[in-house]
C-alpha cells in the first residue's frame, strides 16, 4: 500500500525508475517517450550528465545555507546569466522554488511598489479568463481556469478577468488579427476604467497560454497594445512565462518575440529542467529601486529561496542551452513539429486547431471540425488521449475546458530540446493513433 497522497488516489501509477534522454523507464522496463516534458519542464531530457555532475559538485561543496545569513556563488552566477539575456531594464532576480511562488512574489512586489511610491490605493489585479497562474491563493485568484478555481472560490481574491487572446475561438468572422488585438486591448482599457485605474496595480498574462488553453500565442501586436494600455493607466504588466519561458518557444524569454518589456517576469519549469525545483521572478530596475530607496527591503521570503544546489542546477541548464546552441534547434524542430501535425491533421474531423511556438504546441480536439463544436465534457476525450498515448509508450499533457472553461479538449506537447526528427515522427504518429482511439470509442 502506498502512503503517498497521490494526485488521483484512484489511479494506479507505474513506478518510474530511470531516465534516458527524452525517455522515462518504469520498474517493469517499459520506455515512454516524454512528448510533454512532464508539464513543459524537462527541456534537457532526463539524464543530462553535465547537469547531474554540477549538482553533485555543489553538494560536495555546499548544499544549502539560509539567505538571511549568506548569498552563494551559484545564485549570484545564475542571476547574472538570467539578467544578461533578459529584456532591457531588468536588473534583479528573486529566486523561489516553483512557478506558483514566482507569481505570488510578483503580485506582492507589485503591491509593495505602489505603496513605496505613494499610491497605496492600487491593489486590484486584472487577468484573463482561460489562464493559469499557479496553485497559491494569489496565483489561483489571478488565474482563470474554471475547474481549478471552482472548489476554492470562496477563499480567492476578487480579481477581474477579461478575454484571452484566443484567435481560434475569439475572432469574429472576417475580423483581422490586427482588429482582434485592438478589440481586446479596448476591452482591457474599458475594464480598467470601470474599476478605476487608480486602484489597479497589475495586469497578469501568460505570454503564450499554457496548460489551460494549449499553447496559444497572441496575435501579432496584441501585447504591444496591452503594454500601451497599462502605461496609459500606470498599471504594471506581469508576464507569466513559467511554461513558455527559458527557451521553450525558441527565445530565452517568450516576450522577446512580442517586442515588449514587462515590469515583472515569472519563470520556472525549464529554468531547472526538472533536475531541481526552481523558479524566479525577474524584477525591473525601477521596481527594485523604488523598494530599496523606500522601506529598503521586499517584505516577502521563503526558506529555500536562492537554494545553492537548485541554483547550481539552473546555471548548468542555462549553460547547456547556450553552449550547445539549443535555441536555434528549438525553433527548427518546433517548425517541423507544427508542420507535421498540421499536415497529419489537415482533414482530420476531430482536430480543430494546431497552434504553438517553438517546442510548445497544442492540438485542440473538436466533435465537429466545421462548426468547432467541442465534445461533451462527460466523454473526457483529453483523458482518453492521455491513456491511449501512454499505453503506446508516449506521454502527452492533456486538459479539458479549453473552449469555455467547461467544454473543450486539447493536448499539449512540449518535448525536450534534444529530441530528433525520428522522435518527432513517433510523437505525431502516436498522437494520431491515440486520438483515433479516444474519439471513436465510447468506453
């Protein structure tokens, strides 16, 4: 009998015992091609010897020391590396242990910033429906994932939610991308005016929407318009790149491709590639300067922030990505994966959309391609795809509620940056077989 409180105690999980590149191996010797990196985490696969050696070397020197007494060399070096590639104006990094903590820190930084500069009335948060920003009370409040919020609604913060930039379902017939982006920016502007912009501290958004929508990039120009709206009203822009950052979309930070600079930037998952739990909130210099020149310190901390071993792992991951030239590979392999999926499902009746950026790809499933009608939620098609793919030796990351929070199914793919073209072919073929099984059976 297991004494672990598993995610779903009713499911008997295989026991994983080893990793081999992009593969995981269970206790029975079965190999699984990890086509989702867990949850877009394992960007270097599961057996990178250089990262493992860096962790072992750090453990030999210093596993951990509390950051109220010391800084440490890996944290300082990793912060320097992250800032050196960050958008202009970012000068500091606040290390945490995961994405939820990174978002929580960003929300608290936003609040403290406005108190420091003499605008204490700013406390409201605006975010988007069909989003996810973590499982803490602050992150879950900002998120717009209906299923994850439902149980905890009474204890969540009062956050306003506007429309996501979800072209497949959000664009009106005949509407151009430019007009669609302008309409969404006008909606945000109207919501800020309704609330009273002098009371709003931040707008929070995923640069590329991850698990809740399935790798949905914004239309061109949307984020530039959002930045303009935020600037006009003095509202901070917090970008959540917990899934889409750290090279996953082909650039180190996904916002590089949007041509904007946020005020706070949250990363995790790929920063440590699963070798250690690690996340970070990157802080623009004007926010840092306001706090340091005001009260002097950020009133928030965690026991394991700046963990020496975790930061050593993160530094090794970042060096591997840079020294092996993996970002161009992410872009080329990502283009190949998108093209192969679109070709494979071009006429497929149960695939409505294939979208994404880099090695961050979503496949939206529909009951009817022409009308875009979702499957009935009770069929749980996304869960069937997961089971069918796993039975064939491939891992993918599905979710439900894609269309409106209740209806809709998609599958998220986020393979390791080290996959090859042969493995991409396996991913496409296996996913097609799994979707066939999931959409044509009623068991």
